[in-house]
C-alpha cells in the first residue's frame, strides 16, 4: 500500500518535520516506488526527498541498507542523505533534493553518452569498493541453479532454442560467480528511473542492492535495460562498447553474466507469471540468442 503524507501516523510526520521543517506540500515521484511513502517535500527549509517504509515490511531492509551505503558513497554520485528517522513503527530517510529528470534509454537518446560516461566515473570512483558489509556479487549468485530448476521443473516454459542450449546455460550459471567477481562497488539495479539527468550531469539513486563485483557488471545490466527500451541486442552492445570496462571484459564472463541473470528472471517468470518477469526474461533471452547464436 502506498501512503500519502496525510495518511502517515502523526508521530512519523512530526518526527520528519522536526528534521525538515514544516511540510507545506508534497509531490510524488513520476515513476513507481517500492516505498510505503515517497515524495519530494516542500518545507520551510526547502525541498527534501523522503522515502519511508513500515519497519515490519519485508522490504524494510532495502531502506536500512541504502542508509548505510549512502554514508560511504563519495560526494556527487548520489543525493546525500540528510537524516534517518525511526518512529511509530516506520523508517524514514530524507535526502537532498536532486533536480533533474529520469534518464531516457530509448534508441537515439542524447542521454546515452552521458550514461556511458557515468558508468566510467562510477567504476573509477568506486574501485576499490568503499568499506561496506555487503555480499559480493559472486556470493549473491554462488550455488544458484536457476536453469537446472527450469529444466527439471518447468520444461514447458522453455522454447526449443533454450532447450537445445540448456546444458551450456547450466554450465555458464555455475561458472558465473567466479567470472563476475571483482573489487568495484556496483549498483546492480540501473534503470531509467534510477538515473537522474540534470544538464550534463547524472546522479544515481536507489542504492538498495549494491555489491562488490566486476567493474563491467553495471554496463551489462544496462545492456538488458536498453533492449527493454527498444534497442536490438546488437545496438545495445554497440553502445556498451563505448564503456572501457566493457571492452576489457572477457566474452565468456559477460555471457555467463547474461546466462545467470536471465535464468533468475526466467525462473521467476515460471513461478510467478506476470508482466514484469515475463518481459525481463524475454529481453534476457533475446540477448543470449545474440551472444550464443
């Protein structure tokens, strides 16, 4: 359930206003949010972006982790967290207001070169990873058997092309954790709404899933998001070629990355059919067909 400002408990609103000043208006974000409450607050002291979630929500850990990550990110990468509040069974985070709009990932967008430059800057700034207690990307994916489960439990969900390549996909999935390991803190959830463009500057928001991993991993995530936004797999990889870390990435490692991520999404689509997972599985499979032939 998404709450409006007036629906928040009185002690939560009072605690927020104790940090930000009196709230005179709110503006929800233009894209969806997993938070119980999210809005830019108009306050006596200026604009503040606030996101809040009930502490008994299964997703509350995301806000807790983001509050820790924000404290160790170098300046300029993401809006700075101003305060954290726990009151009335809620956890609320306040961030400096970052002007801008969500990035346009469609073919021909003028934002694409800016995003490529942002990925270069992130990898340079976040290598080695800032001190952070978080599972690495290798740990996150170690021991996963998405494709094995698909082959044994959901064969009816797999098309002939995928069935013919099931064994190589299972092997790639097993190899992936070692091949995507690295010393760079990667975001792992880069989407258009998580990139705020203002002039020629891009800020990266929603650091709820960061992990140390290969420097090229965020570019690989973006390849699938570009396919989602209308690029062909060939076009998406041509864009990725403008990012130096991608150009240096071993082909085998990138293919293993695509295999395990697509396996995750395809298994979720099989177990929880719906537009989100079906679409992501489809985009991932399109990329794998391009890479594997």
